[in-house]
């Protein structure tokens, strides 16, 4: 299920570029060779109210480069092309969902895997409040080359069988300046872990096994107007209210 969070996540994976394109349409056809290595993804769905979202996959091509005119000084810049696709997760048995991604995308542009996002999101909020709208997702952002990880925020992973298991909590947001209804989100210590996988001499198996603890719900209430000295209110499960300029719950309070 695609929602606003998917748009945000894809925009984080791509690098925003200013300027006018000078290139022709790029052939985005994928044709993985028979000897390609694979990234096998397995997600354990933690709740009947959640579901793994389709893998958000980005390929890169240095064969079909594109040119653009810089919006700063008018110079011509040559850069690689990107190919972003979605791959649905398939329910294998019970709460296990799987999908696979070719590391070598092939095709006329010789696409290679650069990055992918995987994770879970709410698909039903009625058990908490029938008027809630669905919000953001959580999961893992994986980089497979230096292009995808050049923001320096990705931790290096060695090995071909990483397992990620984090605890997440429901987060209900109230922001009347944006929408009348509250939104149901998921949050954790890191909403999206950022990892770079190296030493890709074999296929990779990635497992994401999240825990969703709905016994602890956090609420965030946004100010009704922008005003100096007025901040968001974060209400924790024990009734504690924090309004110190923070816009994200403190995970340490949840783990006590």
C-alpha cells in the first residue's frame, strides 16, 4: 500500500538535482543475466494491522549517462542515470513475506543495484481509532554502492546474511494545520536503519524481523499556529508530557 511515506522515502533515496536535462529518454529495460547474484529479502510481519510495503529499488547506470545544465553557473554536468522500481512482497507462509532483487539489472544500459528500502507500515488503524489516517512506515535502507551511501550516514555491514530486529511503537500525530484527522505512524530508535552492504561476492539474504509493541502508544500534538516559544507536545504512555522543542519521541522513555 503506497502512501505519503513512500513518496518521502523515494525522495530520500534520490538526490535532488537542479537544472535542465539535455539527455534523451533512458532505456530502463531490465534483463538480469543468468549468472546475476540476488538480494533475497524476508520480512516477518509483526501484526495483522501491518504489512510489508513493496521493495523500493534503485538501479544505477554508468553506461547511459545523462547531461544537464547546472542551475548555478550554466555548465554542463554529466552524471549516471537512475531507475527506480517497486517490487511487491509475496506472502510465503503465515507472517513471512519474501521478494528478491537482481544485483545486476542488465539491459541496454547495464543497470546495477544501488539501493533498496524495505519495511512495514500500518494498513488498518480502526483497532486504535476509526478516524485515524495511515501515516509513515519504518524499516531498513540498504546501500550497495558508494553512490547510494555518499551522505556518510550509512553503517558498513560485512557478511551476506544480515538480520535486523528492532522494537517499534505506535505514534499518533495531531496537526490541525495540516489535516483535521490524526495520523497513525510507527516509530523506533531509528525509523529507518541505514546500512551499506559490502563484499558482494555472493548472493545476499536480508531478514527484517520487527517487533511492534502496541501496549505503549505515544501522542504528538502540534501547535495550532506557528509562534515563538510554542512547541510540540509529546505525551508518553505513562502520562508524561514533554514540550521542549523535540519533534520525535525519546526511545529511552519507551524502553524503561
